[in-house]
C-alpha cells in the first residue's frame, strides 16, 4: 500500500519552523565568527616556532578533531550550565542550552578552522615574510598586515565550505533538546503524525541553503583562479 503524503500541516507550522531556523543560523554564525578568530590564533601558535605554544595548539586541535561532535555537545551541555551557574550565581532553572551549544560548536569548529588557516599561512611564500622583515616590520605586524590577509583570501572557499558543514551539524543539538530547525520539524511531524512529510521538507530546506552556498563557493573559486 502506497504512503499517503499530506503536507497540509506545513503552512500552519511555518512560524515555529522559522524560529527553529533562527536558532540554527544563530549557532552557525556565532560558531563561524568565534571559530575563525580562535582558529586563527591556534594556527598562529602552531607556526610561531615557540614550542610550548605549538604543542598546546597541536594538542587542542588533535583533541577536538579526534572526538565526535555529538559527544562534545553532550559534555558541554553537562558542564557549561553548572559552570555558569556557579560563576554568575544563576538560578538552577535558568535555561543555558543555547549557551552550552554556542560554546561547544565554537570551540569544536575552531580546531578545523585552525587547520584550514594554518594551510593558508603555509601557502604564502616565505619570501614575503623575509621582505616584511627587511622593511622593518615585526613578526606580528608581518602576519597581521601581509601574511594573514593573503592566507584568508586563499582559504575563503574552504572556510565557507566548513561553514556549510557546520550549518548541517547544527541538527545535532537535539542531544540538548534545543529546538533548532531540524528538531522543530521533527517535533511538529511527531505531533501531527506526519514525520515523513516534515523531514522531507526539512531536508529540502537544508539542500536549498547548502546548495546555494556551494554555488557561491564555486563562484569565488573561479574568481580566485582568474
């Protein structure tokens, strides 16, 4: 017997789905910004030549790249709320699920952005660093004014691609019962007895967004190669 598809519950659910999408996009944007900034610092530590800093950054990157994201989310969901409640004397009833998700995603993604940015730094000719020293610039000035701008420009397509992966991974916040887009779609489908329809719709939305950004990445790559 063929399945009887019924999408009639979708129009009335757009409001809730939009709220879930806002959560997914918020997590993505915050994690990208914090991840790129912290990842850049980690990358600079790894290429600095200062062994303690390089070892610390390497250990951080290897740790987060060796642990499943869902496990990291669970750890931070259990640790961050208790930590914040003690530091700021918050009520135990305060909902800190979003805070724990933002911290977990930001720190996790920083490990991956660090490797991308480190590769970008190493792709810039060392002769440019030597030229910067010849002009009287310090190591910090050379990195900030000459090396990093070129590295980030070279790595923009990879950074955007990692952002796509991050947006897809936000669906894993279900482990903390946070109502992101995917979690909201599943809850609505379960409530209305139309899980198949809502998951198909959610998959279509993810596809449209991620495919559109993928096309943008290809356009940037073509411009960079010209």
